[in-house]
C-alpha cells in the first residue's frame, strides 16, 4: 500500500468588502478652480489645468477637508490668505489624519460585516491596517480594537507607506494567515486621506497627482472557508519591479506634507511590463488571458487603464468597474482596487462558478502587483 498521504491544499477567500468615504463630495471641476486659485494661475495656465481635469475620467472626489467646497476667507484648514501661507505643516496634516482616519476605517469595517453572515466583530482574530497617508502610535490598529470592541488579544499588523499597491500585500498576508490557520477570520482595512497632502507646486507631476487623488477606506473579510453567498477564492500572486520607474512614481515626506511624484511616463512603463507580468502570474495555471472576462484593475489614471486594455486585448467594458470607481471616487491609493473588487462582487449574481478574476495594482518602485482569483458560489446551480 502507498502510505503517503495527500496533503490537503489550504484555501483562503475574500468573503465580503465594505467601503466608506468622507461626507465632503466635490465635483472635479470645482477642485480645478480651487487649485488654479491656490496656485495663482493666470488665465492661460488655468485653461490648461482645467483641460487636464476634464480628461481625467473623474467626475467627483471625496475629502475629509471642507475647504475644497469653500471660498478663500472661509477655510478651516488652509490659511485664509491669497497664497495659503503659512502653508500647513506635516504636524497639522497628521492631526487631520488622526481626527478622521479611525472614523472612516470603522465605517468601512462595519459596512464590510453587514455584507456577510460569515463573521461578526467578536469572531475577528487578526486585524491588518494599511495606509500611506498618515501614521501615529499607538496607532490606527489599536484605536480600532478599542472602537470596535475587538478582543485585546487580536493579532495586529500595520502595512505602511507602500502606496497604491499596498492592498495586495495585505491580502497576501491575510492569505498566508488563513492557510496557516483555517479558523482565522482576518479583517484588513485600507484607509487613505490623500487630499490632506495637497502641495502647492506648479510642476507637471504635482499638477497630475492633485488632479487624481481622493479620500476613502475599504475593508475586507478573509477566512479559510467561503461564506454563505458569493466569495472570491485566492489562486495566485505575482509581483515585479520596473526599476526604470523608480523616479517616475514616488512618495516622500517633506516639510509641509507627503509629496507625490507621478510622471506622465508611468503608463508607458506599465504598458511595457504588464503582458510579461500577466504571463508569469498565469504560468502553470489552467487559464489564459483570452479566457478571462472579469477584471479588477487599480485605476491609477485613465491612461493607465487604456494602455492595459491595449496590451491585454481588453475592451473598455471589460474594465468597466475600474472606470466606474475612477469616475465616482478618483484614485484613493491603496483602497481603490478594493472599491473595484467590491463593484465586481456586487455584479456577480449571473456569473459562472470558478470563473477567473484578474486584478492589478501599481505603485512606487515602480511596483507591479497581480493577483488571480476565482468566483465561488455557495450554491453553484443558483448562480448559473
């Protein structure tokens, strides 16, 4: 007899996603007016700036700051001076972060657990917090344990300052936890307050970043079993770095806030690397790009979505969830791809069991992250 035992493959699932945004919703062109005034642009430069905002693919963004909805003279964060001087310091911005981040994170987590019967707050064994727009200690993780009345023994991990792709690192960590402990119930929350870091620079890279980023939070419940409705089973990950983009997408702490560099060359760098990244992700799996119909791509910007479509033979409709999130929320750094995944999951009622889902995110480095998931229904017959 063969005495060898077949080792059971451990699995992990995304069972629910919840999102949250601050109450201040600002139309994109209103933000353009704010920026033109803050930068003291003349008519010609104002027209150029507004053209950039019009082609961004963004209709509105959210901010924890009310000032973007106000006129100079009624600001509560920025100085009521023509030049906004003295410009807010890092300390002032971190005060805003601490004031708002925990509320937004709590709302996202509660919304996540409303979407499933798989777990309650009392069941949570692990908490992963993700952010690149603020930090303090004792931090967001401990405040959430207290606010949500989680067990004081909950295992906590913070993923900080990795940028737009950080949700993938949190998902990888949760995946490893769930595979090591089938009883684990992991909550990860990505919370980004990008708009507190507006920088008053007229360089093109800063104009582009100011035109894209908004505030939001997204929470994910992961565990070793599917939930009672629809789940996404984790299949494979692949990450790569394009060193040529090291200076094209960067995130540094300056004297007056966190300074984003986002070059117009980033889409070209992603275009060069996305096909090879996808091929390596799918290598050895029973799936090809042509067979994939479901996509959850981080909408770093409209042009990034377009070059990925060109390289992978996708249609704009294939990418509809990314465009929808970009239009309604802008780029919320690490939380954004989770908003896209949520939009996809909300649309899954008529999909087939085990249908593959391809997801990407990008960030400083230039880092390219990819993930393959598959749809899992508790009742496959009901989903067909």
